[in-house]
């Protein structure tokens, strides 16, 4: 069943009021910029139900254009209540007081906090915690995990080349499943060489971030920084 425009407007207002550190990107997406990434919440409709689930998301800003940046999040996490069940929230609740329990659990369970600047070491620590629990990262030698470590390296590269090189060394020494990479037409050695070159000569990396940040939909978002 399609959700009417008025309900979507009320829903967006509810979530904007509950999370004032985020900006409304669209009626079901609230984002902010943190250094070289975009983080936030997406309210994803459940198929065949008039309910939705909030998800934490994180996207890179170092791809060659904004469309590619938002192709797929490198973090996608649902939230759970005290019974470890995912939240299924009825659209009919839009315009009413958002359940305090939902907001509380989101603030506790989000891998990256929405308010204030964050240190690079604390951010990487939270990313490590996420990687240990995320189902899609359970296999540590696949392309999915490789892209996640790549994101970690590039977040570090944005503020501290030494930390980025430490992560790069771990990536290069990791045992990857080359056959799994080939399914996606990616050669492991070529991928590693490209990461090494980007860490050595990051000018293009920074240029792409600044270009994407200058896009109108990104430039209007609230933002915070990553500290060394």
C-alpha cells in the first residue's frame, strides 16, 4: 500500500525533531557529513506492510560522482529493542510522539554518534566493533570486507596518513579470496596496487571529496569533523 504525502511529511518532521543533529535529505532520509563520509538514518519501508524500519547508514564521499557515492552504504545497520527484535514502526504513528525507546536505542546502538566531532582513533574503534557484528562482514576474506577495510583506510587518509598506512599494511597482508573478487571482475593485486597508489598520492582522493561536498544536496547538510 502506498503511503500518502501527508503521512510522509509528518514522518519526516517526527524524525527531524528527534534527531536535530541530522539534516533532512529526503522524506525518509536524514544525513550529516562527518569528514569524508555521510552518515545518518534511512527509514526503509517493509514490503507488504504499512510499517518501516530505521537503519543507520554510512556512505563514502570519495567516489568519482555523487551517484556512485550513494550506490551502496559501507555501513547498514538495523536497530533492536530490549527483546533483540528489530523495530517495525507503523506509518500510522506519524505525527504522534516518537517512541522514546526507539530514539534511545538508536542513540546507543549507532556505530557513529550524530553529535559533535569525533577522533579518528575512536571512530576506527567503533568501525571495528561494527565489523565484528555485521552479518554481511562475517566472511573476512571477501570483497565486502575488503571494501569495508578500504573505507576505514580512506577515512584515516583524510586526517592522518600514518594511520592510513597502518591499515593499508593490514589490507595488503590479509589473505583474500581472489576467486570471490573475480566474480565482481576485480583482481586482488590490481585493487591492492590502486589502494597503495592512492595512499601515496592522495591528491585525486581529496579533490573528489571536495567536489562531492560542493554538490548542493551535500553542502546544505549539517556537518562535523574528524580529529587526529
